[in-house]
């Protein structure tokens, strides 16, 4: 008995096939045959894209906003530490 290999597909391929399933007038079976992908996966990818809808765009903007906030917090922390280091160096010079 030989076990079938599980094929993995890139996100770009998944999106391309799902978009074709949404936009074209072709059936799932036709798209499945064209791209050599099981029809169950074509249906699953199509449903996923339709379910995500506007969230596809909002999650990207939210994550970039979170990254900007984290960057700002890190820069503030670095600034505070730079001031503390300068102060401690001056204090050490005075006593050494």
C-alpha cells in the first residue's frame, strides 16, 4: 500500500484559484481540472476568501499600526536608557 503524498499549495496559488472560482463563470470542477487541485480545496479556498471579505484589508492596517506603536515604545525606552547611562557615567566620574 502506498500512502498518497499531501500536496501543499502556496498562498498565491490558493488566492488565484479562489478568485477564479469567484469571478469566472466556470464550475468548480472545471477550475479543479485546469489547476490540478481537488474540487473540495477549490470550494474551501473560495469560501475562505468570501468569508474573510473586508477583514483581509483591516488586519493588514491593524498589524502595521501595532508595529508603529511598538516601534515608538522602543524608541522611547532607548531614549530613557540613553539619558540614564549618561547620568550614571557622570556620577561614576565624580566618585572615581
